[in-house]
C-alpha cells in the first residue's frame, strides 16, 4: 500500500466513525432486546446517542478554542489538550495513562477478536486452522472443529495461530500510513458492513419473525448499559479525524449522521434478530444463523465479510490515532511512537488469542479506561477550555510578540554583522571624480511653481470646506478634545460620546428615558422628533447617574460582568472557533456539558458497582463468552 498525504472526505470520515462504532458488539444486540425488552433498550440508545454526540462535538470545540487552532491548523490531538489545559502535574500524568491504556486496550482486544474470527473462518471454509502451542500442548497444532470457546483452539495457550498471521499481514501495511490514506480502507469496510447487515436482516425475515419473543419491558437489565454505551466509544478518534479532515466537510454532519447510521443498524439487527431466534447468553447472531435452516452461501459470505468490515478496519485506524497523539503532542519521536502503537499491542495480544481471558480484559478495560476517555474527559476538557479561553488568548499574543521581538533582534544582529563585514571588505577609494556642473532648467522650475500653486489652491478650498463643516456640525470639535471620563468604572464612557439630548417622557405614567438623535440625523427623523413632548432635558452627567443601561461599554476599559465576550475578542485579530451547537450561548453549552457529564458518571459508576456486586456473589455479568 503506497502511503501519501491526503485529506479525509465526507464519505471517508463517515466510514471511519461507523467502523469505529460497529464492532463485535453488533452480534450480541439481539440478546439485549430479548432479555431487557423493547422500551428500555430504545431509551438507552437515545441516551447513548446524545452523550456520544455531545461528547464528540464539545471535544472538537475544546480543540478549536485553543488560540491559533481555530481552524485546526495546529493539529492539536486529544492528548495535547492535557498539556495545555491541565495544570496539575499528577492529574496530567494520570490523564496520559488513561488515554494511552484506553487506545492500547482497544487495539489489543480488536486484534484478538479478529484473529479468533479468522481462525473460525479457516475452519469453516478451509477445513482446519493451525498454530504453535505453548501450554498444555506444545508444538504445531491443527484443529478441524469449532467449539464453545471464542477460539477454535479452546483454552490452549498459543504463541501464534493462522488467524493471527492473516490479521497481521492485512493490518501492518495499512497501519504505517496516515489516516487520510487509511480512510480508503474504511470506505471498503463501510460497504462490506452494509452488505452484511442486509444479508442478516433478510436471513432473519426468512427464518420467520415472532414479535412475542420481545417483551415490552424485560426482567434482566444487567447487560443494558455496558452493551449499549460502550458501542459508541468513537470519541477518541474524532480529534485525529478533524485534524486531517478537508476544509469543506461539515464536522457536525459527519458526527450526527454516522451516529444515526450506527444507531439504526443496532436497532434493526437487535429487533429482527430477537424476533427471529431464541438466544442463550453464550450465543450470538452468527452462531444462530449458522445452525439454522436458512444457512446458505450468502450467510457464509456475511460471516466472511463481518470480520473484515466490523473488526479488521478499526485496528489500523486506532494504531494511527495513537501514533498521532504521541508524535503531534511531542511526547516521543516517530520511531518510538511507531514501536508503542504498532509493536507493543501485537505482543500483548498473543496470550489473548485463546481462552476466556479476552472477555475479562475487554470488559474491565472498557469500564475503567475506555468509558472515561470517551464519556467523561471530553466534558472536563471543554469546561477547562472555556474557563481558560481568555488567558490562553493573552498568552498566545504574548508568545507571538516574544517570537516577533526575537526575530527582529536576530535580524538586527545579522544586519550589524553584514554592515561590519561590508565595512572591512570595502575597497579603498583613491579619488573621486569632480561633480558635473548642473545648469538649472528654467522651464522645469516654472512648471513646479505652477503645480505648487494649483495644489495650494486645492488645499485652501478643502480647508474652507472643513471650517464650514465645523460650524454646521459641532460634533467634529470633539475630535480635537481629550476624552474625559466621569469615573474609572469598567463601563465608563467618555462624556463627549454620550447622547446630546435625553428626553424624559411623562414621569407620571412612565419613568423610562429615551434619547433623541443628534443634529446630523436625516430630515425624516427630525420631523418625527417634533411630535415628541419634551418635558425635561437631562445633562450627560445626570443621565449617567440616573440610568447606566443606556451607556454603551467602552472597548478600551477593563472587563466587567455586564460586558459580552465578543467585546474582549474584538480587541484582537480573532477567528471564531468551532461551535458545537451553533446559535446557542456559552451558558447553554456549559449546561449541556454538566448534564451529560453527570449522566455519564451515574451510568458508568452504576455499571462498575453492579459488576463488583456480581463478583462478590461469584458471578461476572459481563463474561458472555461470545463466539465470533
């Protein structure tokens, strides 16, 4: 695969996010509708959509709020925000580790799942799969049958399997490229997923649908939050995607449409699968279709394409995202980042190819790391970015000024060196030729006098016009006078800039104040003002003391609580950043952030407590032993 530099298109971004969300959890969604019912899964999907979209959009707004990155030109990654926004060193290091372990665990789990899927495909279509065993069987081992474990090799500890080697050969060429080039693979993955979903829905319909299999409200909701929420863990990929996205692609449309497509896919597969088959906790949609009467060549094609579309494509994408975070944040160089993102996950994934340890590893890393980086940290980073926005803008201006001064200083030093060099290397002047005798040209002097006199006439006419305007409009006299302020408050305005006339209308009926336009207004306005009953005229000082709401804020005065943020940014050459919710206020975005973070904390902590209670009772609710 030839790597190059290219941006991400709308279809590429859509395919990337969909492939990040649709994974091995898709085949277990029918179990959720069968055990939890119809209403509660639909409610949970709605909550997950709002949490995922708000988390992704607010994280993008936090990236764009960094000075100089308003259009993502600095390519600031997720992990870079920790260095910029988190002041506490310990919290910053903890955030680094959580994000690193989150991405690494996603890569490791996907490698193991894809290897198991390819081993199952080799048994199904080739007749056997082989590998090198370590314990209890050693040496070359081949198996010809599938079993109740995730891998055809059962609980043997394997060094390498045929499915692992196929996964390695397919992934490595894609993982060394950039995200823009890798998106071409994501588009193929997206197309294959559409084909798989269509085949599975048709297979469910052919098997016969029984709506009675789905209760309105089920009696087992233990899998509800974990199964639904963790299928939307795509937020880690969003910053890297945005940095490589083409300028004409709408970020909001990409996120909302990709989440909508994924949600529709989950609901359709869940409903049709639950109505067509009866599931055990250790089964899934693939195994049920394979053992049913409607098993045919098309379902075999879907079984072959699903690992390619739903699993394989996300491995290089996550690898590139991790490498981007390490390199662009300058935590390590390219070679070390490649080793961390490409070598370490494959080595760690070796013992998880077989046995039941993969389920435990995936469940607990999802709870402790992936959930935090996708549904908690983005809201915290958004809050910090809004809190420190003005400080960061001021620091950026100071940094630019320092760089400009340093460049000017270096330039002056270079100029002085060049002057000294030219002075010492200058050739000696032996003699100068006598200056030529210049005879004045009388015709040229006469032309200059005529031209000068014409200019003087024009200048005199212009000055007379200015004097006439001064007499007609006294407002121009204010330009010559120094600005005088009544007090030193933040909202102080020069007294000369206050309205000339302030009318106080009928004080018995209404004590409100209104202003009359100045003398340089249009004649129509003057005719309308003649109909106003002037009861009292207040001086500028009196109106300032009576009602300050009519006095505009002066742009050069210090900030106050009554002024708007636009006034602060109008002082700089400021480009408006990305808005997660256009047309809304800052308070609305902060309210969304607080609400979504609170809901995420409740859901995640509830799942963790529930799982700990299950472990205390000798049961792990998340260890399903899924066959892929």
